[in-house]
C-alpha cells in the first residue's frame, strides 16, 4: 500500500496509527476489527469462525459479520467465543489480517514499484463484493469486486470509486404466474463495513457539484477491501433537496435525467472525492463508460490549475486513462441528447472553455453529425490511450463496433486491445476444494496461481478423492435449492446437474434448451442416467422480453413431465451464485455469438470441479481445447438468428445425448466416472492458471498502468 492510502487508512479508518492499542484489543474488539475489513470474505477459515458463533444468525443476517456481532448483548460475545474455544482462532486471524495489511512484501513492490507512489483509481458503477453489500446487479459488479480483491492480494495501491445505493438492486419475487416482480428495501448502513471520513473540524467530508441551477452535495463512505479502499458517494444527505437525496437510491433506476446525474456524480464527483481525501491517482481506470465524465473533470483541473488549453489538457488526461469496455450490444451504451448535456454539464463545458459543438463531438462517433447523441463509450474511447475488451473475441468485436471513431483506419488498426477477465479464486472456491488444493498444490498455491506449473499436481489427485469432494458440493447445492423452494425432495442428489444462471437478456438465449420439450423430457427422465436442470437469474426491471423468458421456465417447472427434474431459484445473488458454481456438474452457456463479452461465471465453475458446456463465445472461445469441457457448435454463425437458434438447439441436444450424459454415467465398479474425472482435471490444469483475477490484474499493470503512470512496461 502506498503512503497516501496508509495515511488515509490511519486518519479515517483508524487501523494503522494505533497498532499498540490494537494489540491490547479484547476478543470482542478483535472480532469487530475483523468484521470491518472485507478481507474476511475471501478467507474461508474466517468465515467459518463467524458462522460458528451463531449458525442461525449467520444465515439470518445474510452472512454479514457486523450484523451478526450486533445480535450479541454486551458481554455475551466474549462469553460465546469462550464457550466455543474460539479465542485462539480469533487472535490468530486478527494477527493474520494485521500482518497482511502491514506487509511490505508483495508482487507489486517487486514487479511494479513505480505504481507505489500514487494509487490507481478504479471507477465502476457497481461493485459486487459480497451478498451483504448490495451494490451490484450482475457480472460487471462482481468483476469489479474480484478486481479489488486481487489488487489487494498483489499489493497494488488502488481505490475503487463508486456510488452507495441506499436501496441497492432489487430483490426478485415471482408472482403466481411466474412473472418477475421487483422489491426494493432499505440498506441498514450501520451493519455495513463502511465509515464516514471527517475533516479537521470533525465534520463529515462532502463534495459538491452544480446540478441544473442547484448544488448536488454528496457524502463519502469508505470501506476496506483488504489493502485496497472502496470510496462510495451518497446523495442522501440533509444538504440536498428531496429530489436529489434519492439520486443514489437505486442501481440502474430512474429515467435518463437520473442516469446522467448518477454518472456525473460517479465521474466528476468521484474525482472530487479523491481530491477531498488528498488522494492524487496516477491512473484513472474506467470500468465501462458510466464513469467517463471523470475524464472531463480531470481535464478541467488541468485547464484551471495548470493553464493548459483544452486540447492539450485532454491529451495529458488521456495518457493517464485506461478504459475497459464490456458491452458488445449497441443498446447497452448510454447516450444523451445535446439539450440534456448542456443543461446538466453546461457549467463544466464553460470551465473547459469549449463550445457546445466541441463537447458533443467528444461523445459522437461522427463528430460533425449534429443529430447524433452523446455516447459515454465514445467519450471513454476518445479520453483514454489504453483501451481493451474483456476477451480475445470481444476485442475483435469492439474494434469492429467502434471503427468509425477512427476514420481512415482499418478494423485491425483500431487501438482497442483485449485483456481477458478472470475471477478471484478464493472468493468462489468451496472450502472443501480449498483444502484439497492446499493438500496437493501446497499451502502457498494462491501466491502462484497464475503459473501453469502450480496446477500440474492436479493430475496426481486420486479420482476417488476429487469425485467425492465434488459430489459433496453437488449435494450442498441440491439441499440449498430444496430449502429455498420449501420442497425437500425437489431434486436428486445423484443426478447429472446442469446449471444456467445469469442475467436474463434475450441474446443470452436462456430458454434454448426448452426448444423441443418432448426431446428434453426424454433426456431428463432416463432412469439409468437421470439429469436435472437448475436455473436462476434476474431480468432488468425494464426488460419485459427477459421477464418473459423467466416466466416460460417457471411454467415448465409445473409441467408433470419435468417434476423433480427442473428448478428455478428465485432472487439470484452472489450467495445463490456461489452454491451453483460450486455444485453443478455442467455449466450451460448459450449466448448468440459474439454477444457474450466474456462470461466469468463459467470460470468460477472450473475451480470447483464443474465442466463448461458452452457456445464458443467470450472466454470459452479462447479456452476450449476439445478435452477440457464441451462446445456447442464450431464458432460459425448464421446470418439469420432463428436459424442459428435451431442449429444450436439441435447441437445441444445431440451433445447431451451422445457425449455429456454417457461420459458422466460411464462408471466403474466403485461408481467412479474416470473419463469424466479426467476431463475435470484437464479443465483445472489448462484453465485455472489463465482465468484468475491475479493474472488479469497483472496484465493491466504491464500493458496499461505502468505505461500510463510513466513507468516501464514489461511487455
């Protein structure tokens, strides 16, 4: 961690400046210190310790340590810890955290020392760190959360910048017909691991932004994510009128005015918050285009503070800006009219000393097309020098999508590269698999997870041990689904279990397996080879076609032919995802190629012994080798989407009937499917070292951060 972040942590969060006091903390004090750093959520032994304090309370608080500890009356927490003989474990994990925070030895200090001077600011509209912190809707947020965790493990000085959504993302409830209904609650802030930074006068630090003739004031929350910090802006403060207090109420809620104001607060307000905390990042990383206005705010600073002309200031800003695009679907990119831009950002345009046309040109694919709206992605592309998609195939798609931003360039010359996403392994790895890896890979495997040789010992694990470990995880999943449904005999713990869980957008084609119900019923009802399906996922509140897909699945669960063989798990979140990716035998992914940018859920399955059955899209297009999972199709795409749907449906049925199911049920006398287990092992050995977040973050460091910060790139 660099000095700026250490100073901030000491001054605001109080965990580095009084170590001698902390050493004398009581057991209760040590538990509370542990609960206030999200480091606990990727250390299974710490999670297990919290759960043991009150197993029922752990479930009822949605696995939230702070909420759990608040359930104990004064004095009873220490008594409970003593009854369970937990004092030594609590002290041990507390010391582990302090050593982790204070260590000067890290990958970053050895490989990227230039980045220790000033931190990286990582802007994202959502952060998926844990189910108890509802600041995410899906893959983009979970990716951002995993990113902060790996940055912490690698010792990379980083501050995440986002918004605090008081109502979070919606809870999904299905009505009697199977139609999705959205419910919003109010987050209990006092149970979250966040603190308000205060100034020298003891008052909370605020930032202010002009807003259509008024002033938008935002408070700041700071959370610790291991050695990284997460800064969240909150408009629900008494200085704001009612219509502005609710601005950050919901993630992706409201009309386009709400949307642009949220994005102004994220980009402009986020940078102002960093300044208010005396943080001067060396690099701005925009995770998707929602935060693109940070480019304009940084440019304004250079115009006003350094006396630069706008074009020169923009150039200097872009040299220190990294942009990651995740969206290969045109409708997924925010666009705003010229009138709305002027009304909401006229003050910033004036400060930049440019006219309306010049500002609009920054966000138009065709700068001189007066009828084209302002696109946040285009601003991100023009305001950065390091740009990437999130898989090899997505890099090609992004270059094709945005070729016109660089007129006169061929698609191959468009300056957008790719860095394939990865997942934070220990956040998604089942405890039993973690123990298996510790035994066979050595306890230090997490520090070497991006090295191919680390995973070679997987080959020597006995088939019986690996199969039993995974089979227990399948049973955990089945038990979880049965509890959630209230039907204890809903699914079969011995059946081949196929999972499909993701956002229900039409291009993801979540119902393709339901194309031929008679054939599907025959596949699922084979007595000698039982198969079952578990679905989960939310549709965007405004996406009625997506909601229709969910309704279709729910209706089919009520068909007598599929009784006990098909389930839909309501209210998909990180907790549901964890059970699914840890317990399924097969992870199904059926997008219309090439519309899946990456798809990290399938990567989570790899580490827990599941196999992927997927269209060759996103990460799977570069990962599949013929023996480490299963592919649907050969990567060719018909111009007619309906014909492609039919092709993929037929291929999927054929693959299940002739390859997947026979291999799974080809058992020896001891009940072991050796051919299937061979494929499980190959999946881990060929994919684990490539598709983890440590590898992803180090790629960003070498290809983007070091050059942007003025250091030397190693590639």
